[in-house]
């Protein structure tokens, strides 16, 4: 059975996935887990293309979808979690983040439904990187 993602569901999945990967990093000793995102862009690349999330300030974000459309949204830090929301979609929060994402942080969010073994990036995987400034 294949799962068709609507643009809103796809966006919510990417927003949540963009920061889940940060939770697996080594622990840090306090601070605001979202401070490294402010003024920077998280680029997520998967089978559907590249989505860019620009954390404009402490409250607002802009998302450039793979089709080129730009959407606005909101984000906040809730304890050690990063929460995002766009449009009428419900807020999504990451598990507790142990180290704040900063420019240069990168990784792969493994496709939870992947059936392939090994270290290769599968078709359902999403690669992410935090880049300096607004990249769109």
C-alpha cells in the first residue's frame, strides 16, 4: 500500500523531520535549542525534491517548497523541543533536542519504512543541512 502525501502533510513531515535528527547528537549543557536556527536555513532533500526552511526570527519561518511556492509559518522552542506550525496544520514538536542545530550541522533522516539494509541513502530518506542565512 502506498501513502500519498498531500502538500500540507508532506510539509508537516519535513518540518518535523528537519529537527528530529538533531535529537540524536551528544548532550549539551543548556541554552536555547533553537538559537542556531535564527537567521539560517535548513535544507531538506528527498525523493520529492528540496524544501528550504528559513528561520527568519524567534517566531516566524518561511518555507520554499520543491515546487517553488513559498509558505509562511511559525516556530517556537518548548522546553528542549522545537515546534513548528504552518497554516491550519496542527503544531508538530520534535522529541527533546540534546544539542542545538548550528550552521554546518547535517545528517540523514532514515526512511522508517525502508526495507533496504546498509548505509546507503534510500529513496525515502531525507538529507538535511543547516546553511548560513537565507538560501532562497
